[in-house]
C-alpha cells in the first residue's frame, strides 16, 4: 500500500461559505501515479467541514437554511461566553458535518455519483485561510 499526502490551500468568506473542491481533489489524484484506492480529505480546524452534495444554487441555499435551523447564530452558546468570539454555532455545525470524507477511486478517477461533488464548508463567522489535507492511498500504476 502506497500513501501520498498533498494539500489544498483556500481562502473563504466565512459564514457558511460552501466551495466545490472536487476538481482540486481529482487533479491531485490524476497527477499522482495511483490506479485504485481511497482518497481521504481532511480539514484542519473545528469550524469547517467536508461532505458531498449536488453543488447547485438551490441546494446550497437549502444547506445554509438547514444549518441556521439546527444551530442558529442568535442564541446563547457557552463557548461564546467563555471565549467571546461569537462562533459557538460554527463549532456545533462543524461537529455535526465532520472534518473529513473518504472517497474510493478506480482507474485514477473518483467514484462519485453523477450529481455528487466534494464540498468544503467554512462555518466560522469570519473569512479564513484554510489548509485541506488530501491523502491518497492505494495501488500504483505499473
């Protein structure tokens, strides 16, 4: 089993900024020499998340509305009282979605559904620079 670790650096607007990173991940996979295996994508930090969705404007708005319903900004969070940074809702949202996703690949192509994209979601209440780790594991082309 071979392993390669890469990074994707992005700047975000914060406040549920949802970015399609499928092409970034796929590009790293294509430039590697892997044939089949898995790609794990992981984000540093506790106010961002990764998942898959159909990346289209309606679903992006639905996702933002759902997150506001589940963990609204305007209520008291003990985290905000302790740290004073006003992003307690961001931590809750990120913990529900999770910091990583694993996708299988075959013939150097991600095995995603037709309408399925890998998305990074910045849930913090301010713009951020983010580091996303992409770890590719599997069998090499020979």
